């Protein structure tokens, strides 16, 4: 189910608005947009703002870009901790329903989720820390999502959970931007992903205590 905790109010951090999500370690960031007759300018990533939120810099190791048709659903993806993979995500074209899932065994919000609409209008970003699951659904054709990652792709450390697991209960959109109906389109790997319970029984989910120790070590470093 979606996390039921009350999120703190939006606060200003280094010139951007930040709203902590209901999953600890995840934030929605809304940038200031400057428009004139030439177009729009914004700062979509600010190291100072992220440092104030997390206590450390994003150790940028890889930058990804995905272009998806309407209804394409990617995730729920997560990686082993350590080292884990923190992500800073935004949508530069189109729109996406972006979801953070708490897959950390032992976390107070284990199995819960929160979501942010990422699009080319508000131009929000989502930051999610190591140990969290991530997924998104494209709400229109040519939706382009880019994200900064704290570690590179490593197939042996990458895992997935079924995005339709009823125990998680994500309410995926059925209508896209502009009104068309959406039919979920998944990769074979994502379609075959286990439920949260099966992944937990197999021992592949991050442990909340281990994630916390890793994050503390990163902050000290």
C-alpha cells in the first residue's frame, strides 16, 4: 500500500523547493524556472541542495537516459547494498508516473510506495537513496527520463520486484496525459520479476540495518 505517513511540508533548500516523500531517503525536488521570450532555463541538479538533504554529495558514476512509448513500465528495480545505487531522476520530455518503493527488510515502511508526476511542465526531480526500489510508467509517447546514478550498472547486483504485486498495491495510471487509455508494456525480465515476499524469502532484498550502516559510512566519508 501507499505509505500513510504524513510528509513534512515543502521547504526551500539552496534555491529549490523540496518535499520529503513518505519513504525515508526519498525526496521530490521542484526547481525554479526562469522563462522569457527565448524559452526557459532551470537548474535541474544542485549539489548544494542534495548535500543539505542527505549529508553527502552524490558520487556520480553513471548518467542514464530512457525513451519510452505510452504505457511502458520500467521496474521495480533495486540493487545490492553495499554499494547500492542512489538515483536523481527527472523527465525532460513527456510525462512519467515515477514510483519509489521501500524494499528494505526491517524498515517501518517496508512494502509501501510513494509517487511523483515527472513531466516537461513542472520539471520536478526525484532523489532516492541506496536500498530503495524505483519504477516509472510513461504517460505518453517519446517520454524521456534521465537519471544520475551513484554507481554503474552491474548485472550481478541488479534485481527486480513485480510492479503489480498486490502486496505493494501500486495504483498505476490507466489514462495517459491527454486522455488516451494506457496498456502496460513491460520487458520480459520485469514481467517475470518475483513478488516482494518471494524476493524476501530468497534473501535478495536490502536489509534496512545494513543500508543504514552503509549510508552512515558514506556520510562520514
